[in-house]
C-alpha cells in the first residue's frame, strides 16, 4: 500500500503511524464535560458544607470527633440538669436562664471549641497550599473567607443555641397552659439573639487569628492564649476596681470595674447583655463580675466595631494570600 494511503488510513482510524517499524500513536483525546456547570453559588455552598463538617470532625477519624462531641455534651449538661430538677420537683422555678446560661461553662467550652476547631477550618488549606486550586475556580476572593466564616458561625450557633433549645423544651414540658408556654417563648427569643452574638463575634475573631498560620499547633496557640489571658485579665481588673476603688457616686461601679470588661470578648459579651437587660437584669450573674455602669452603649459600640473589624480583617487576609 502506498505511504500516502497508509497515512490516510491511520488518520481515519484516529491513529498516526510515526515510524516504519510499526510505532503508532493513538489520538484518543479527553472526553469533554457536557453536563450543567453549577458555577459560583454551588462552589460556595460546597465550601461551606465542607468547612462545617471539618468543624465537627465529620467524615474524619474518631479522634477528630472526640473533642467536639465532648464539648457539646458539656454545654447541654446544665439544660439536662435543669429539666431533671423540674421533673423531680413539679412547680419549681427554672434554675438556669436563657440569656446567661451558666456563663462560666459557656465561656470555657466555647474558648476550647474555637481554639481547637477554627484551625481545622482555615489552617489546613494554608498548610497544604490548596488555595490556588480554590481561586482557579470561578469564585471571587471574597467568596472563600465568606464561606468559611458563615460555616464557622453556624458551627458556633449549633454549640450555643442547641443547649438553649434543650433548656426551653425542658421548661415547656413542665408548665401548664398556653400563657405559660407563651411566656417561655418570649424569654427564649432574647436568649437566642444573645447566643447569635456569641457565635458571630467568636467565629470572626478565631478565624482571623487562625488564618495567620498554616500550622495547626501555632493556630491553636494564637487563638487560645489571647482569649484566655484577656478573659483572666478582664476579671482581675474588674475585681480590683470593685475592691480597691469601691462604688462611685450614686451607687455606680468605678470606672476601672466598668471598663475592664472591654478587654476580653467574653466579658464584652457579658457587658452587652447587662446593658440590654437594664433596668431589669436577670436573676443570675451574667458573666463573672462584669459590670457596665454608665458605659453600656460603649460596650455595644465596641462589640459592633470588633465584629466588623474581625470579619473585615479575615476578608483582607485572603486578598493577599493564596496567589502563589
């Protein structure tokens, strides 16, 4: 067969004869993707779902699930104890309020949770250098931090709000009459809003600190150490201000005792609650010795500024990282 006919036959069969010794290159190509491309919204949703799973160790080994499960059980324990107490003593009053919800337990549990789980949400991508792969897809730079922040806010909401809902169910199961149930529901609303404030603030701060490094141990320290020591310092200064300087005129706490709560996110949240509760504070202590005095509006302003600054800092962080 002539050489031209042989070449034509090879081309027609999807192959090309390159040598006279029988070497053949098969041009099989790649199959094109013909299905619907979901685009940017689907990518953001998938990133959120993956990040939420990472926060609770889902689809990972058993060791990754130990701490989230244990911390969640500790958070729900006061609500269970309250339900048991009401069931064994009919007609008694709830021992836990919806808004404060044992502030010492909530503070310690959430401090440990955000310190351990925030690095799982963002640090792994920095450590494994997978950010260029994300940004090679049709998403914007703001989509990645926004999806991570939304996922971790939801994770913190689950940790904070589910125990409050368990507390509500325990209270409602022991009351009689539509009016009593309605009152419990009215009290639940502010508690859920206050829990949302916890989730948004702690998630924003912890993700910003965790995004500073790709090493998980360093990220844990970057979150846990500032949150823990600022909480201790705020309570010490509040105690010193209350003991050393005493109350100011007209029964108001001293300026040091009132302003010390601005140092820590936890005491800041307690001060916001005290401000919103005035002039009808709850029966339980809000958050250790947090007092606001005349500075309640300042606590609210600092809360908003700190939340916006932390979320904005997280977005700015990912405008500079991940291109290489």
